[in-house]
């Protein structure tokens, strides 16, 4: 356990500036940023983050994020799993943007609860992903890479993959404990673990 944590700490030191620079970019909250990150979080369920980010970037570049109809959206999402369902969810989410903006003064727990209850395709993990990507601090994203790492260091007894809400919260609390022990903010630590576990040189959000 200690060896694996030390390896992660060494990795974090090498990647710290990169991680912090990414987090700095998350403080922009204009409509395109907000809705783009909401759509990105909707798309990431069971899909590669790289493909999801590329789809969102293309929609933005073509000025279609707010304007693409259902058929157009499906074409933009060809590299994403379940494009038909997710295109429909993006269309529905457009109608919630103003309500979402009014919720941004809420605390973490209240905002996460609202997202889960009001935005189709946003669950407990995706809500944390969205909030981190628009500048909220303090919630980790317990994806499969983080689950695998927590299992390596004996913080996770569950098989990586689908978790119940209760199991997710349990691992989230363990992660926050680890973050405190290592003196690394949770939003930085989960990115470090994602990069460390995935072997990726790029981070897509």
C-alpha cells in the first residue's frame, strides 16, 4: 500500500503544474462553458472522455452547441456510446440552463442533488465531474480508474465498475480521507490518479 501511494505522490509532483493549470481553466462560467461541461458530463457515461471532449469541441467550433437539432446532434456524437439517447438528453438539458444558472450559488450537496434530480443522464459521478469542471472544489470523481487505485491500496472492497449510490458515497468518503492524509486537494488528487492509472498523457476533463 505504502509503495503504491509513494509512486502516486512522485507522479503527482511531476504532473502538479499541469493539473493545476487545468483546474484554473474551470473557473469560466459563461453559458457556452456551463452548457458544454454539462453536455460533456452527460456524454461520459460508459464512453471514453477523449471522444466526448472531441464531440463537444466540434459542436462549439461549429456554433452548434445550442442550435443543433436532434439529427445533427446524433451525427456529432458518432464516437460516443448511445448517441441517440444522449442527443435527446442534450436537447432536454438546454431547457434547464437558466434554472441551472440560478442554482450555482448553492452549496455542493444542494447543487449535486438538483443536478441528479433534474438533468437526465447526470448521476452522482457525473454531477461531481460537472461541478469540478465549472470551478467547484471539494468533490472527487470516483471513476473506474480511481476505484482501481483505491482497491490497490486496500481502500476499496468492491469490484471496479458499477457502484450503488451507497457504495459510491462510501468510496467518496474514503477518498476524501486519503486526500486529507496526503494534503492534496480532492480535485487535484482524482486527476492525478486518473492519469496515473490510465497511462494517458492527456487529460480530457
